[in-house]
C-alpha cells in the first residue's frame, strides 16, 4: 500500500490540530452521534448554543479529551493498556461500565447476526503485536482501525476508540489522518458489516484508502 501523504511528525500533529473539529465531527457520526458541524464547532470552542443534548455533550467532550491525549502521547508505544486509556478518555462521564476495561458480556451489532468473541476468549496482545509488525505503516494503521472495530473490545465506543488509536499511529508515522466522510458513511457500513461477518478486510481497507485518508 503506497503512502498517500508523507509529513514530518510535527507537521502531522499541526494538521491534526487544524482539523480537530472536523475529525471530532466525523468520528462522532461514525458512532451514530448526530450533531451538525456547526454545533460541533460551537461546542469545541466553548459556545453552548443549546442545540446539543447533555449526553451528546459528554460524548463530544470525551472525543476532544481523547484527541488531546493522543496528540500529547504520539511517541508512546501502542499497547493494549494504551487502547484502554483511550476508551477511558472517550467514555468517561457517559455511564459506560466497565470504563477503560474490556467488556465482560456479549454484544449485538446493528445490521448483522454475527457476534464477536468475548475478550476473555481472545489474545489482544498477540493480535496487536502481529498488526504492528507490518512494515507497511499505512496498511498497518488501516488494519489497526479495522481490527479494533471488529474486536468490539468494549461495551460502547469501539469505533471512536479505533479511530483515535489508528490516528495516533498515522500521526506518529506522518501519514495523515483517517476520517470517514459523513456523506459516505452509508457506503462504509455495508463494507464494515461484510468484514464483521467474513473476517476479510480487503474491500474495507481498499475503500478506506481511497476515501478516508486526509493530509497535505
């Protein structure tokens, strides 16, 4: 997989900061949080226009805090404990339990009868190690994004966690940002469901490569 962008780490951090509202807006919609860009912009800039529910405010605040954490820890090694920390930042104050820990019960997924394994039946450390050993860093980041979504490690927020964790590695390697365009989510979800059901991520990864990598 050929790099679409090649920035210095510093330039990629600057780009991510410039696109922070856009990234939060897109990540929110990926998880079904229906806020407008204008309302997201107002909230991130500490303007309460009364258009966002309290629950959605907590979710946007979690995304903002998680992005700030990622941008301050880009150089840290990616571990399963780091992934748990991202979940904590994203879902704190949202009544999600267990918070910052793997789920302890089964989950259902809208649009499919497929069910992910319980975390106790998986070895996420080994799976993560295998992904990180990929010498093609862009392919590694996209694979990481897909893997966390399919693993469903947590009871809530898995897509948000996947986006933030993958973007940490994108920024670390100067590769840009992964952001699913809101207007193309209807194209994205059937491919994601197919990946859930088959375990084959080729079509999903190709779509992400063509439609969801942003940079300069």
